[in-house]
């Protein structure tokens, strides 16, 4: 596990596991270049634990180039993201 802090596009600070092992659970590598469903280029950042105590879902986080390093999560990476 490699944990780094990132800021979301809404301004929240999160600790994200940026290891390949964590990202590969979603079929991506850490730092892998991607495009979203709208063709916006970006980079895979990592994975967070559930965001709410009642939530058991892990989240894959990416930064799109247009977001200047701020991160967003993908609720369905297999459908929403494409490898470059």
C-alpha cells in the first residue's frame, strides 16, 4: 500500500492508495493514462476505502487533465474509462 493525499474537485482531502495492486482490482495500473466516456484524457490515481461508514464499495480515483490535479472517482470504471 502506497498512500498519498489528494484533493477532490469539490475541495475534500483524501488519502488514496496509489499502488498498482490496489488499482489492478479495477483493471488499471496506477498512473495509467485513460480517457473518460466523453474523450477527456486523464490519469489513474488510486483507490480509496469506502467513503461512508455504511458503504462497502471501493472507489477508483482519476484526475482528468482539465481538472489540474484534482481527483474524481469513477463509479463504474469498466464502463466509464478507457485505457490509452
